[in-house]
């Protein structure tokens, strides 16, 4: 996770629910916010995120291989509980993704809980300029910190194909 910088009131202290205390310098800069949860708490106290831009993205897998059925780990940049709100796939390398079918799981070998069902089709990816929102199988679940996510197809595309996968979530301390 990249370093989070925020803007608050100059020389003011901010205590957040995690127990961390942040102090804005003479210019109002709060450097090195420890977690996304602290970032959200500081935002609720009136601070603004400077870097990185505010986002709910907790993970991404760039150039996921859509022509294999093996597990592909999606790195999750989050150290607190989270509820997945959206999974989007975009930037495909093929025109008309037509055969690929598969889902996302909380354990390797299509194990654990299916976050996206193994019946998810990717035909909506018609070119690099299209995005596809995947159907969440368990949208209400809050996952513990450290829960891994694996992308694993049941049916490959049949030709070399790749696309980027982005995971958005609400995070909770």
C-alpha cells in the first residue's frame, strides 16, 4: 500500500478509533497515515486525502490470464475487515471475450467461499475500452483481514487473452 498523506488543520491532533493519534504539521499535512480505516476516520473528522487519491480499491490483478484454469492470487492491500462492493474487469487484450467462464474464491483450487460464482461469463468484454461488473455471490459478507482472493476459470478463453481485475470494498476497523 502506498503512503497516505492527508490535509487537516495546522498543528491539530486527531485521534481515530484505532487508537492512533495523528498531528497535522504547521502546513496542515498529516504524513504516513497507517491504514485505510484511519484514512476514512480522518476524512470523517474533516481531513482531506492528498495522496493517494481516495479510493475504495483494495486489490487488483493486472493482466490476469484468461486462458488458464489455474489459481491466480489477487493481492489485497488491506489489513482490516472488508465487504466487497464491486469487482470489475476491463482492458481485455482480445476482441470479444467469448469462452471464458469462472469465478473468484477465498481459497486456492476453487475452494473456500465463491465470491463470484463459477458460472460467471466474460462475454461483456468486447474490447479494451469495455468494462464488466461481475455478479457478487455473497455481497453482504464482511471478510476478516487477511482473507485472500483467487481468480480461477472453469473454462479458459481458448486463445491468449488477458484483462485487469479490480476489487472495491468498504473497510471496517
